[in-house]
């Protein structure tokens, strides 16, 4: 029998990173199966399903995850909060990267790992019928658990001064592979808006990304322009998210309509 192409011993993230200088993804809050196909056709590598800022359910996220995986991309899901009931079914459903928002302590990061990794690194629950393990544990279940630990990844997102103060301990947590920053929430909690927000956060973001790179882990950033990407790439960022699906759709609708209105004299 031919081996299933995305077996649990395949670290798809590591494979893609070895093939490309950086990877690109899209943050999705209004995702459809057609969107996923179009992203695959365009050449995106990662699809970020945002459960923190959308009405999507875990069940829907898992369904999208299967399509993302079968189209050769990596599914990433941001959970709304640190709960085992969020982490377990998403990983069992085949999510390859799980993201924790607003991390504020090494204890939170360690709890994330406990729920997200199999023993000996964590205490993730065992099922014999999960998509992440191709619906079987195989002849050596301990080897399967080790392979699952290596091929699934946990990401923490810094979004506060409190988390920033503990950055070294958080980033050093065994089992945390990727690190990102959420400037919007971070600046909002401080009562700052641009340009004050950028002036205040830019050096802190640089410190977080540099500490991540120096620790041998993977820095990740959402960016709004190629110029932003270049600056972060120079700091060691390997994964970029180039926008939010709703924002891109909105801008495309507006640009298309305004183009026609410009030649017909229609009302904008």
C-alpha cells in the first residue's frame, strides 16, 4: 500500500523552511474553501485560521485544516485562550501550528506545552483515531508520539509589556518553537496610537525578534508592506503574514468599484 503523503513523521514546516528563505501566509477570519484553493494556487505556504477574532468554531477550523493540508500548505490556528479543550481537538484534527495570544509568563508558555505535546515533553491526551496521526498509532506508538511532537509546533504571541518583561524566560520554554508579536493589541492596552505606538514598540519588537533568533527559534511577523518585510527579514524573521483576508477583500471591492466609477462618473 502506498504511504500516505503527509505522515506524522513529516515535519512540513521544517521541510518548507529548508526550501525557501522565508514563508508567506494569510490571516483568515472569513475563510472559505475557495479562498484556501486560491491561496494554494497563488503560492502561499501557511493559512492562519483566527479563532480569537472570528465566529469560527473548532469543528469548522478542523475541516478547513484538512483541506489546507491536502493542498500542501500548513494550517495554523490561533486559539482564543489557553484551554486544553481548545488545544486538544485542534491538534488531533491535524493543525500543524497552534498559536497562543497575549502570553504573559513562562508558566503560561509551559502550560501551553503541557497541553500541546505528548510525553515526555508534555501531557497531551492520546487517541487512536486522530487525523494528525492518520487515524492510527502505528506499530510503535511511542515513536508516533515523538514524531508528532517534532511535526507539530507551538507559537506564542507577545502583546503586552508584562509579557515583554518575561520574554527571555518565555522564549526559552522547551516546546515553544515560534514567536510573534501583536503590536495592535499591545499599543492599544497602553493607550497609544500611531506614530507614538510605533516609536514605543519598535525597539521592544526588535528585542523580542532578536531574542527569538538568538535562541534558535523561529521569529514570525504580520506585515503590511514589502518594506516592513525587508526590515524584519534582516532581523531574522522567517515567516511573514501578508494581511488579513477581510481587509484584502474589502480593498479589492473598493478598488474595483472605484475604477469603474472613475470612467463612468458614478458616485463614489
